C-alpha cells in the first residue's frame, strides 16, 4: 500500500477513535458530575447559621428587620450610593420602580434579555418597545433607541447584560433630550462599574437581582439603588403596602419585602464577593486561554458570565449542535436568550426588525462558571469544543446518521 494511503487510513482511524470518545457517539464523559450555569455559590455556613439563629430567637422574621437594614447599608456602602431598598426579587423591584416613577405607555428596552424585563413592564400595563442591541457588548444600541422614541415613550430601560454596563452616557443624553426617564435593569451586574462609578449609581435608579443563580445571592431577592432621596422614600412605602414609617397608608403599595433570612444570606454572600470575583475572573481567563484560536468561537468580555458567540460558517457547526454535544458530556450549557423576548408570548404579535438580536439569539451559548467550576473542568470543556470544531464535518455527519439532529 502506498505510504500516502497508509497515512490517510491512520489519520481516519485516529479521528474515529477521538470522536468515539464523545458521549454522543457512545463514549464516556470525562466529567463525573454535571456542571451547571449558575449553580449557587456557597457562603460560609457557620456565619449563616449564626445569623439565622439570631433571627429565629429575635422572632423578627420580616417587615424591615435589622438584618434587612444591615444588608441595605452594606450594599449602599459597597456601591457608594445614597439609598438601597431591599425587595423580594428584581422583577418586583422593577415594577415598583416603574410605578414610583409614574411611567406610562411605552418603555424602550432590549429584546435580548431575560423575559422578566418586559414582563415587569407589561404586568403593570406598560408597553415594552423592543430595541436592537450592539453586536459588541449585547447591550442597547443608542442609535436604534433614538429611532424608537415617540410621543408615547416615557422611559428607556437599559439592561447591563452579562454584568457589562450599558452605554450609560449616550442613553442618558437621549433621555434628557426627549424628557424621558432612564433606568437600568442591573439584575446581572452587581459588582460592575462604568467609568469610575459602580453600577447602581446611574439613571433614576437601578435594580439588582440576588436570585440563587447570581454570583451574590440571597436565595431570592433584589435591591433598588438610587441617589434620589424622594424616590427612595416612595419606594420604601410602596414595597410595604404604602405604609409610612408611622404606620399610616399613604400610597398605593404591594408586598415586595425581603425576608430576614434572605437578607442574612445576602450578608453572608457579600463577604465572599472578593473571593468569588477572583474565581470568576480566573475562570474567564482560563476559558479565554483555551478557546483562543478555535475558529468561529468568540468569548465575550466580562467575568461574571462565560458567553461564547458561535459563527456557524467559521466553526462548521451551529450553536445548537455544539450545545447538544456539550449537554451529552454533562455540561449543562444554556442558550441564553433564545428565543428573544420579541418572539415570546405575549409580545410575538408584532414583527420587530432586530437583526443583531436575531443573530445573537441563534449564536450565544453560556458555559458553566462559578466556584463549582475549576481549571480542570474548563480544560475538559474547551478540549471538547476544540475537537468537535476541528472535525466539524465528520461530527455533523455522524450526528445526522445517529438521528441526533
Ligand atoms: C436581566 C434580568 N432581569 C431581571 C431578572 C429577574 O430577576 P429576579 O429573578 O430577581 O426577579 C433577571 C434574573 O435572572 C435577569 O437576568
């Protein structure tokens, strides 16, 4: 047999053996446990138990207790903002804020976000107007925002996606010129900054989430941060049925209070912020190192989330095909945010032209990080990505033959 043919047969055989190792083709995962996106970080259990015991013995479980107030002060100090109002979650926090600001009719916001953003507006009768985002940072594109302003617009709602700040100055300038309010859904951005200020100081107010999947969590919870004292006072009443501090109902309100136990977890997690930030940064750097040079894979900046954008033409396979392979390997990746909010009920009755959003909804994939993910895991995940993209045509053919896609 000619030497050339021998080499071809050997390389085909080697390729086959490499691909046979993939779970999707009958191999065994190198990961013994499933890795998740947003698996809750752990705080120091003893500290939590001590705070929890104090709460139970004090028999003050909710209604603006001392732990909630301590949590609010600690967050305000960290953000260097005048007021923090703790709430039961960010979705309710956004609703309170819309109400307190007296928003009406249309609110311009991205469709490339978690569905809580438009739902919060719709739930209180506002109309989300979806705007396209910037391909580079996945946040609102100010040029597109300007085009959507109408006499019905009352606010611009930016979302600091993946923890990265919006173009705050441009959005604020547009809002000022059209006499609109500007507010931020900062659910994913605790610890982020813009210029020399922490996220939390911009617009009329910003709303953070402390849901269990966030780097800093309170089981469930949220904080509205603002430097506007009048707005803060209004929000404090509204989160407690409209009661003033003297116990008189002075406005419309709801029950948006954060329980003491959640605030305790928030305090415990705040102590871990530096450590968790370092882990998240190291993980992001590790992913960047190992993903470098893989065709069609772009890692988005920002340490809190590991977001890759897959260019199907360059990678030779789609985001969905890659996700399918990784999920079989015990890597529970997430196709955030797919479909975009404009394609979800009740918003899918209008034909929005959002080309960048459409593309990102098809191309983005979020990979596991947090303290549960270490450099060995990252090496395994990125080795799989490198392998399947290197042999993309063969992988796809075998997947089709096995009826996987
Ligand atoms: C961008 C965005 N907005 C809003 C929310 C809602 O936050 P919560 O679960 O605290 O209501 C989330 C939660 O993941 C989010 O990612």
